[in-house]
């Protein structure tokens, strides 16, 4: 534990992987969001209260859409078919809300302040009748509705976000979801999952990633998708004959793989970091995925990077769920939260926080939802702070999706993990501060550093797309 983890990040213009974090940087890492530990104190499961017997039943959980207060009315018009569908599925106006204008998110408003105005608490389990239904779809970019707002709200609610640069993409997404959920629509996807995991030569981070996930996902006795889900699995990894190449990812999106078009796919790789000096390039490419072709020290290029622009025109994504594991795969903050200037000040990453172009493009091409990371992603998703493999944080959301759970529910276990790590860290800090000679031994500085990073890493997974979206399991071939 003396060595801190290496993020799954490569500097695109040089091809240089990010270095392991240093213990000296940890004191500059910010404290967690207020109330983050409350979830683990109140519940080890769903954050809704006892009135919700089935978290997949919208007539029990409700659904709402939350706009920035100054959102362009054209965005709502584009989303109206989805809004109308969810209203009909909820069937009770007490459990259906549209928050906009004065009830939307005001500039600079925090999640706890917004919740207070709605008469609900961020540190109590969700009563869907109390004013804010359980499934919450945020509409807006993170410079207007911050990632911290989403993170704190998802501690109790099932939260997703839509943020497109092209207003018409909101309409494309809404149309695809509404059409997919129509009873007469026949999904093209099969009960098949695809995993695409790189292992680049001489690269420690992807060796750890592949070494932890592949034996678990490909276990002949219990492969990913087996059991109650009854999914088949197509695996493309850096250590197998069918490698995680760029062309192979294109084929996955086309459904041109042995098991047919996958309903769920997972990517695990390095994410690309582009410099703040070229905002337009960064906006297009930040969080793109380095493929198996990448070699350490080789800059990003068309032959070793998969970006939003590489999604083929004939991709068969309508009705697909995705989990993108990489640094910045879902977006990035404005400032670096792990590496600092010598004086402890922040290093700027982007002119403003952003949602990555790749998940935006997947959603506008018909994907139902994408689980992704909005900061640097670390190995703590597949190992604990002692280095012991524990892949549940990745395997469980994928399994829940394959069981037909709604996207927000499937990702809820990640929020639960964040809260437990927060509680564990608070408890450890209290032990360190205690003067009681009978108190348990405090954590070492190295263990405290590792736990801090693991906590923040778990916090930064988000759902992009409608959190109420789900696969039509019974209709998959």
C-alpha cells in the first residue's frame, strides 16, 4: 500500500501515461461532499423508503425531469415525447414532476439548497410522494448543473443526465427511447454482452485492469452474464486471440460479433487527456479510448484511439446499455483533483467542466444509458485498497442491467460503495484523532491516502441518459 495507484490516463499528445499519485498530493485533495456517509448509516440497499416495494415500477417510484432554470425552451420541446411517455407510465401526478424555471436549478445553486426548497432532505431515504420522485433526469451541462450537484443527489435518488451540444440530439435521444419502449417495436439486440478490455505492452495500469477483470468475467464456471441473466458473452481482450482493437470496437457497435448485437457492452482502457490550450480539440476528444494498438510513448492518432467520431454510421445502438471504464470517459472537471502545483494550488484541466463527446454520441445514436467516469479512474473499481481483487463494483452494475433493472438502479451500488468508503474514512480519521489508549490503531498515512482516493473514485461514476431506461429483456432474442 506504500505505492499509490496509477490512473487509467494517457496524455494524448505525447503518449505518456499518467504517473502514480504521490502521498504528498493527498493533503490537497478536497474533503468529501457533505452527508456522503449518511447513505451507509441508513441503508445498505436502495435509497428509497419502505413505500417503494419494486424500484423498477415507476408507478411506485415516480419520475421527474430537472432543468437548469434558464434552459432553452427548445430543449424541453425536443424531449417532450419522453416526458409524455414517463408521465403515462407513472400514472399519478403526485409522483411525476417537471422542474423548470423557478423550480429548476438556479445559477450557483447546490443540491442541498435545491432539495431544501423542494422540502426534502439529502440525508434521508427518498419518499417519492414528498416532492421529488425517485428517478431524476437532469438536463444541462456541468458548467450549469455541476457534477457535485448530481453526485450529491444520487446518494439517495437514482439520477441521470442529458447534456448535448446539438439541441436536436435531445430529440434524437427521446425518439429512440420512446420507440424502443413501444410494445410493437422489436429490439435488434440479443441477450448478449460484449467486453472490450485492453492490455497494452509494458503498461502497468492496463495490465492490472486486464489481470483483475478478465479472469472474473471469463470464468468458465461463472462468466459475466451467466446465472439468472442468461446472457451470452463475447470477450475481446488484450491477452486473448480476439483483441481489443479499434476495429473490434467498431464491430461491437455494429453488432458484427459472434453473439450478435449486444444489449450491454463494457469497455476498459486508458482514457485520453487533451491539453486545455486547444479547447475545441479537447471538447471533441477528451476521454476518448486508447485501443490495443497503442504503444507507450506513442501519441494518440487515428490508428490507436477510438473517439465519438469513430462511431460508424451503421452502428446498431438503439436499445443498448454501455459502461465505459476509463479516465474522463464520462467527462472531466475544470481542475485536476489529484495532481497539484508545488504550492498545493489547482492545475486547470479544461476551461469548464464537460460531458465527454463519446457518451454524448452513443446516446444520440440510440444508446439508452451510459455509465461512465467524470474524473481520473483508478484501480479501486476492481481491487480494494490493499490490492485484493474485488470486481463487484464493475460486475454488479452490468449484471443488474442484464437482469432488466433500470439504469439508475443498476448504478446505485456505486453510490452505496462511495458512502461506505466515506464512512470508513471518517471512522479512521476519528481513530487518528482519539486520545483513548484503548482505541483501535489509527490508519497509516499510506492507508489513509489510498482510502481517500478510493472514496473519490467511487463518487465519480455517473449515469448519462434517462435513469429510468431499461432493457426489454423478455423481447431480446
